């Protein structure tokens, strides 16, 4: 079986499907190295850290809830607002 030589392909229909998460974000914002960062703290830590890099929409509610889901799975989540609020829709 030959490996596909194309690393990245144009987005397809699967990229446009998503889920809107409902609820209130439970993490907290803190300043880490001078950058506003969303911190999702797990109740039962699994010893792993997940760095979350938001897309061009910034730190929007659905993204915060996604980070909370990873925290619920045991990860310490750091969501770095590297756009520095410029594209934030929260």
C-alpha cells in the first residue's frame, strides 16, 4: 500500500461539520508569560498537559467548553490567546 504523498489537502465537508457545546465555561483566565490564557483544571489529573491553540475566531464560548471537556478527561489545559483578544468573540 502506497502512502498518500500529500500532507495537507483542501478542506472537505467533514471540516465544516461541528458540534456546538452548551453550558457555562468552568475554567479561569490567568496571565501566563504576559499572555491571557484560559486554564482548565482537572478534578482528577492524569498527569498530562494539553496546549490548546484557538483558531482565527479566538477564545469563543464553544472553544472554552471544548477545553473544559479535556479538563474533565484529566488534562491540565492551557488555552493561549496568542491573538491577544483581537479576534475574540466571547
